[in-house]
C-alpha cells in the first residue's frame, strides 16, 4: 500500500500538527509546529476554528449563529488539543482533526463528550455512562490514559478522496507517539464518518452486552454514534499506514515551551 505521505503530497498537500496551547501533565516534549509567542500560537488555533466553522456552516452541521464575530467555531476545549491539519501549497488549511490526551485522573464529566450525553434522553444517557465507566476502569487497570477525538472537517472537493481519511490514521499514530490511550468520539453519520471510523478500528460502545444505538443529536441536526478506539490496536489492515505516519510524527518532536509560558497561556486564550 502506498505510503500515506506520498498520497498527501501527490495532491499538493502536507500534514502539519498544531500542539496544545497549554501542555498538560509533566511531559517536557511536544510534537508539532514551533511557535515563537503565545500570540502566534493563538492565531494558529484560531485559523483552525475559522476553517472548521466555515465547513460546518456550509454543510449544515451548525447554524451560522454558532460562529463568533471572527467567523470561528470557537471552543475553549480547542486550546488543550492537538490539531492535525492538511495544508495546500499556500499553507491554507484544507482539512483538520483534533485530539486530546486527558490527565490520568480524568473523569467522565471532564470529557467534551459529556456535553453530548447531557443532550440525550435519560435512558440512553444512562447506557452511555455505564459503557464509559467500564472503559475508564479498563484504562486504569491497563495504565493507559483517556483521549478524545473530533473536529473532523474537510473541504468539499477533498471529502471523498482517500487523503481526507488519513487524518484519523494520523491521530492514531499521534496517540501512539504521545502515549497510548482509550479514545472516545461522537461520530456523525453524515458523509459516513462513523462508518469510516469503525472501518479503521473504531468500535461501538457497549453496556451489559447492549450496543449503544445511533441517536439524533438535534444540536447538530444529524444522527450520531458514540465510538471507542484503542490506540494500541488499529485495524490490522492499516497497521502499516499508522506506522508510517508515526515515523513521520516522531520527526516533529521538540522541547515544549509550556513550562515557560505556564498557565498564563490558558488564561490569555480564554480571555
């Protein structure tokens, strides 16, 4: 199978990584672009938010009123995430995908996914809590962390090209590079996103032998599924792609500047 980076480059694209604005935990290294200042880093995340906002509004996933005055799909959660981006020759974002590695002590209410669960009917929400509780317990027994992925947006002309599906593979590779995790996603059934994610190794959440059903999320106006991933176990068919992308991402490791900037970064980002 062709190296995934060759597939990206054949389209005149490159894969870049924006690291979290505020680096949690005690890691002294980070993977991704280097930024000379908080302002520059903030601008990079804002660019992702503007791109995602434009794509989501055009697609009907969110109303235009959800964008701020700068056209951003602004979420504070973004500043604690890695953002994988496909960029063209002019460095414009053509696709993005975000991922978060939570602290060891994270609980279910700390998940971004919790906002989705709170919108569910009570019976389905209870099933979700049960399924998540089991997986949180598994993560603690096996000493892996909890992660979340989302924010998948791709320009329409690339949406059905194989290169767009490399973003989730790159997320898998990035988790393996950062430290393994059991990962959750609320995946839309629009554009078969949930089907694609299950094909590459995602699994439906289960509680007491009952698979959680798809549900209508009226906020996003589409059916969704809650999925899980184990970064240690991509689908065997795609292990080579994950390994190739991991080798690439490990060339982007550099010392983090987060200890120098400290919590000031988060305070300024949220101001």
